[in-house]
C-alpha cells in the first residue's frame, strides 16, 4: 500500500497558527517537523483546512434517496465558540472562562494574513522535503461560522491562495461537494479552471443538492453535480492524482457507512472505466 496523503493537522499541534496565539512559533515548528518526516517516508501531500471554526453547522437527517441518512445544513450556524476550542476540539481545557467566555472574533483580513505568514514559513520546508500542501475549501462554505471568518467560501477565493503563493508546493485539496455548495460559480467551470492550472493535490468527490445555508448531501449519482462530467474534465486537463468519495449517505444494513462508501466507490470506479481509466 502506498500512502498518497495525510489529511488535517491535529488542532492541538497547530491551533495557535490559526488563532495567532502565544504558542504560534512552536506550532509552526510542529508543522515543519511533520512535513520533513513526511518527506523522509515518501508521503507526498498534506491536506489541511485553514479554519478556526472548522466543520460546523451540519445537521443529520434522512436527506438522501430512499430516506437514507445523510448530512446537510438547515440555516446559518452562529453559536459562539467557547474559549479553548479550535476546530470544534478542546485544545486548552484550562482556558480561562471556558464555560462562559468565547474566542474573540477575527476578520477576513486577519485570517488571510495568518495564512500568508504560515505559508511563507512552511512552504520552503515543504519544497525541500518534496511535500505539497493542499488546502481544503471551507465546509460548509459560509462567510462566517460561529462568529469566525472563513477563508475559501467562494470558488474565486481559491485563486487568491494560488496567486499569493505561487510555489509548486502550494496546492488544493479539491472538494467538489464543498465547491458545489457555494453560492457563486458554475461547478464545471470551477473544475476546469483549477485543474488546468495543475494545482489539484487530490480530489474529494461527493454529490449535493442546493446551496448553503440550505443544502443536502446525496448519493453520488443523485445530486446537482454530474459526477461523470467532472471526471471527464479532470481527465481532459491531465489530472493524475487520487479521487476519493469523501462522504456518502448510509444504507440500511449491518454496515451502513461501509455500504454507502462502497456504492460511491463502485460508481467512481465505473466512471473511470468509462473514460478508459483503471
């Protein structure tokens, strides 16, 4: 087995990079060490999400075909973040006022500045180690979640990430589902635009219906996205990386999650075969 990527830094090891907190310098060194170790063992991609609030605001229900359980969003999620949390995880259980206090809100400008500073420091290490950093878009892609700004909540904002840091080690963890949930852009134009730039580290491919803040995840053959058309665009533009099914609705059986993922994988495999790929 060959490992193509690792996905997500542990918030406890890099949360002060996101918050611009007192342990920021140590957390940058943590990331640099991880990138060097990945290079030593031959893991070529580190997927990450530069988000303070992380994945928040999702709901669960029988949203998919046949009332299969899935996830979605049923309106904005504005519940403030308590002190000591990053990415919905407790990183500092001793934070003062953790039960009543909240993390001060940041601005979009501050978050972009933190990303710029982070990439300026770690991209040279990634290049030296032969590792690529791949940024996930926001999920759910709202301008704010829990009072905190989001970085890539519209497709055009991905281009800023590329233009501000043109290093070949700066790539995209390309989540088609999150991009399709955004309120701007045509998903097929978006896939074409970024895959032509050879900036895709790897691809998350799931299907959805509707847009934030009211969307539902569907079976891979049953949403607003023509998944086979997406695969054809990726092939036309020479994408040679990994495509994974991300999430999938669950099925009524002894292994609901596994069955849902197996259905998605089988559909993707058939789609690739229809394009002459193995």
